[in-house]
C-alpha cells in the first residue's frame, strides 16, 4: 500500500478527483495549503506598503492506494493536474505499513 | 469701507454663524426659548433672496415692542439637520469602524471597532457635560464659556442661529449635530496608532485631547455671535470681538477641514511617533485583512459626508445643495486621480486606492463645502486625490512614523490641500461664493485670493501647532498614567484577545 500525497493547483481539484475516481481510487483527503517551489510569488501593494507574497495557495490531496493501483493513480493525477506551466505541483509516494477501517476492523487492502 | 471689508471676511465661516446664534441664546439660558421679538435690526431687506430676515433678539430684553414675531425654527431646516446628524453618526458607527477595521490584521479587528465605538460614546458624553459649552458659547477667542455647562438652560424651545438673519434651528439639533463632529474627529485619530495602543491610553488621551484641542479649535474657527448681531459696522466690530480667534482672522472652514481633519491628523501623527512602530513593522506582512469592509466603510463615509458637509449649511437651502453637489463631485474626481496616479506609478489600480481616493476627496472638499463652485470642487478633489496618494507613499517614507492607517497622509494632507484651495476657489471670479457681508447683506465686492490663502494657511498652521502640542502633552500624561502601548507578547497575540478577550473570527 502506498500513500500518494500530491500538491496541485487549486482549480484542478475537480479534474483530479474525476481522474482518480476513473482509475479506481475511491477515497481522497483534501487540505488547503500554502507553499512555494519554483513558481514565483507575486507582490501586493497596499498604499505605500509593498509585500512580496512567497507562499502561494495550493491544495494538498492525499490518497492511500493498493500497490496494484499505484501506477494508474499516479498517471491519473499527472495527466489531470498538468498545465505545462511552472507551478503545477508535485506528487510524493510513501509506503504505508497498515490501514484499519474503524467501523469494521478490516485491515490493509480490504480497508482502503 | 475698510472695516466693512475686514468684518465681512470674518463673517464667512458658516458654522461660526450658527455658533454665533447659539451665543445669543446662551445669554438667555434661563429665559430660554421664546425668543422675544427682536426690535433690533428687523431687516426686512430682501438682501438674501429666499431668506427671510428678522433679527433673533435676546428674549430677556424685549425692547420697544415692534410687533415682529420671534423667529420660529423652520420644520424643513429642523428635519434636515436632524437627518444630517444621524448620518454623520453613521459615518463613525459603523462607517469609520469598517473602513479602518478592514485595514488592520484580523487579530486586531475588534480592537479598532471597539476604539471607534467607545471613543465615540465617550466624546458624546463629554460633549454633553462641558464640550459643547466650551466650544459654542461666548468666552474668549480660544475657549468658550460656561453658559451651557451641564446643558444648563438647553431645552426643546431653545433656538440657535444659522447663517441667515432671522433664521433659527432648534439648538438641540445643533448640539447633536456638533456632537457627531466631535466624536468622529476623536475616532479618526485612533487609526494612526492602531494595532498596538493600550485601550486605557486611548481613553485617557481622548479625554485630554478632546478637552484641550477639539473644543478650542471648534471655538476658534466656528464661534461667532450670529448674523443677527451684524446690524451695523459698529455692531459688527463688537460682535467680531466675541468670535473665535481664527473666525476673527477670516479663516474659511465650511465643515471642518481644520477643526476635524487637520486637527485629528496631526494628533494621530504625534501619537504614531510617541507610541512607536508596530512590532515587525517593515519586516513582516501587515496587509489589510478585509478590503471589502474597507470599501463598504468608505462608501458609508461618503454617504454620511453629505450630512457632514451639506448639513453644515445649517439650513435646507441653496448653500446646502451646493455643499451636497460638491461632496458628490470632489470625491469622484479624487477617486479617478488616485486610481490614475496609482496605475501610472505602481502599475495597477487598486480597490484600496479607489476607496482611499474617495476619502481623500471628501476630506479636501470639507473646508470648501458651500464656498466653492462645482468646477472648483472638481479641481480640489483631483488635487486632493493626487496629494494624498503622495501622502501615503512618498511623504510617509520621509516621515518614518508608523501611521498605521495613514491618518495624516489622508486627513492631514487632504485637509491642508482643501483648506488652502478653499481660499483660491471661494473667489467669485473662480465660481466661488465669495465672502458674505452681513452688514451690507451682500457679497463683499473685492476678493483677494492671495490674501485669503494666507489667512487659510494661518488657520492650518495654528491647527497643526495647537493640536500637535496638546497631543504631545496628552500622550505624555497618558504614558505616565497607564502606559501607551501593550506588551510585545500582547501585540503579537493581537489586541482582540489580549485587550478585549474576544476574537472577530474563528480560524
């Protein structure tokens, strides 16, 4: 099992969600985040005060998938979140040791 | 000719007229009401077209009983001033509160609203107890007297003068109208030291500054004996001797460019220097937390300003309509000026810039009110817009003070520009109303633009000095009594929680 953590553009959420659903991923957690990477921030001007905004709003999505689904899920995110411009985000994959469904007590792949 | 001229200059300030009327009535406090038939100058002269002229006499001395009815307040005038009073109150609560509140960080939202709310209420109470008397009764050239202390003798039947002979309004309406002015002036100041001042210090300062800067400035600029006192050259000289210092000099201030805006702005600037910069100023982001509030607040200020400026005519007449129209067009020109200036120099036209431009234009047109024509108003607005844009950028950097919400940049610069340009555009040759001579009941034929601008500059200088010095002392005293600012920890946490124990938002 793998945890997919992807940072995507805020307006790409619906497309990514649809693509993941199409790939068989049936659960997702979304968080509003701010951060920076290669994409530059912007300046904001309030009367005489100028502020450089380095941290841009992005969305962080997290999904745990079985090893069998991993490739398809990554492909789904990549294709749906891409605009070909700096700032499209990143995907991180980490190993997950255990998953438990709280209601039934099912574990691992059955619990995903 | 000469003295008539000099005297006419003094007559100019409209509010002063009202005050003057009040004076007349103040003297008969006990006898209140029933303004007895005035035997004096029952000028039937239709000099001021549309304005019935009868003398407002002193009830106590019913001289020869010429059968002239005592002036009765016109229902239209009364209704107008009461409505104006209510919308001027709306300027502070919530107008100014939202305009300022949107500009602070979210952790200080309630503190700024609270300061506006409590300063407003505090000043209204002080105004009732003694402020009105100190500002608008006969005293010396700088302070009024005690005729209306604790509202002595002020009843529903007391009348006050307007700017027309024989025309009166209920003195209570004038009292309330002016209370709203005093309150917003004191509330304006808090923007300069927003986000770090100790609440108790704000209150101590307000009591002192209101007493020793606001009331004397209002007296100096606006107090005079009222038009009915000006029956002859000799009477005019005598009446002038009882007027406020700047009124005697002939300074024109229709609705409070000096008394309200410059007065508050310099006090705020002194406060910003004395309280010091906000923690992290210049290094951390202090961006406004909600410019939607700021836009809404600025718009409320604009609407309320019709009461502020047009109401300062004290009658529902042509002068009020002129001030109303000027209050419409000057800010519009200022919005365009600020927006254009920002677009050209900074690259983007901002909503905050447009809202700030509106306030700048409103401030600039305040002293000009019913003295200038529409063309003059457009120019005053545009110049005010550009000047205040500089006030919050170039000048602000030069001064180096953390005037958090640009009280001086907008109200100080806008007020000074407006006060000086009033001297220019009040000229009849430039479409202005000139200076009214209550003895001749006509506009003074000659008008010296240079001379009037010099007088206006004197008014600006006196205001800056007087208010600045009083503010310095008042902050010093507040510092000794309660301390001026909160601890660094409390400032970091935000004044909403640390000073008031509540939060504007759940995050």
